[in-house]
C-alpha cells in the first residue's frame, strides 16, 4: 500500500492487493475481541502489514452547491400535510383482519377477480387488492375528517400560516369579512392538500476505493487495513460515527491496532487526510506509529473505559475540524 502526494498536496492511493473481508487460504477468524485480533496479527507478523487512515471531510464550498459534479440533488413528490396527519392519527388503529372481513361481507365485495377462469399463476390475489383499497379508504376518510376539522377555523382570524389567533384572554377572534373567510378556506386547503416536494442532497465523494464509501452523517472516518503478503490480499474495515455497526468497528479495530503496538511493539503507520471544500483528497499529516481520533472508541465496542483511556493515551490526535453530527454535507 503506497500513498502518493503530488506537488499540490492531492492524494492518490496505490494498493498492492485486492480488498477482501477475509483471507482466502489462511484462517482469519479471531472473533470480535481486540486482544485476540492483535494476537493473531502478531503471530503472523512475518507476512502481515497494518495501515491506518484518518479522513476528515470539510464542508462543501458554497460555490459548488449548484454543481452536480460536487452535489447531487434528487427530488421526489411527498405526501401532503393532510395525508401525513391522517397516517399519524391512524398509528396502531389500522383495520385489523376481522374488520376487513366484516367490511368485505357488508359491502358484498367479490373476493375473486374472475368467475370464468382460474387466477393466473403469479397474479396477486384479488382479495389482497380489496384489502389495500380498504386501507386507502380508511386513510382518505381520516384525511377528510382532518380537513373538516381545520375548515372549522375559517370563521376565525388566522395568522399567515393559517392558524387561529387568540386575544389577550385566549379567546378566538371571529372573522366577519366574507372575503377574508373565503381566503382563510383557500389558505387552509392549500396548507393541507398542497403536495410536498422532498429533495435529497448527496455530496459527491470522489475518493479512491474504499474511502468513497462515505456516510455523510459523520465528518470523520477511519479506515483500517491489514495486508497479507502471503495470500496477496488486504482486509479492510471502516469506522465512523453515523451508524452503530461502524462505531463498533471503529472501537474494535482501534483497540486492536493500539494493543498490537503497545503490547507486541508492532507499529501501524498512519496517514491523516482531508476531503476539502472543493472535493479534493489532500494530505494533512503522516505518523510512523498508530494514531486515531478520540471519537467512538468505546460505547458500541464494549470494553473497560479506564483500560481504554490508558491504552489510547499516547495514540490520540486532534481533528482538524469540529462539526456537529449532521454538518458534514
């Protein structure tokens, strides 16, 4: 594994072997305990190399927010406010099987689509379509009731958002102007029935594999590599703060590399890289030994806190930036 930094500080990575999750002809199954993992690595140190990468993503520069090469936007039509409220009101109140059967019998709905042939293989049962329609009926009914409840407010004075205004005594104020009452109705209907457009923003992470597997919920990621010069393969894993599994991986592997160095004297060279505001992968620092950030070393990876503090005392480095959990877009 070789890191190449050009004159501008931009980074590329040359990997000697393909990335795998398990070595092909050599057993790699030390379990999830970092001590056993470190012991396995030490036992095979004659043909094993370890590498560590700390990567931070800076906030995307404002000048790139409209450029799809830097930030991709995907828009979809979402449910209107009345439908959202109806679904919320129906939580744990959806029609149960016995009620569905009762409505089907009461309305004399046919339960088969054809009376002249057998249902084609693979075609959805008609009774299931009837049940879906009944769920839609239940949702529509609740939507209409919600609209009716809100339309009761049109006779009162409303604020700009369509909500009733109270006087100093917390009494509702009647609206006497017929034109305003009609405007109130339009305002409430628009508020409840206007479709919503939901837009997902996804930053482009143009990094070399596997760094481009990036979770935008976490501005920091740490990548752990174990090269096997005998099988000519590289095991890798990623730690970051966006998911419980990756937080566990971060703690387990960081403990492994720290234990490997502190107990067995086997060092792990570490590179600290930055994904800058212009979507460029740049060099920040290099260390001859294992280093890591202090985030999520314990918690999801269960280990004694005091022992962990002692283990990492000489291995921690400060992040370049301090972003909140959701600010790394």
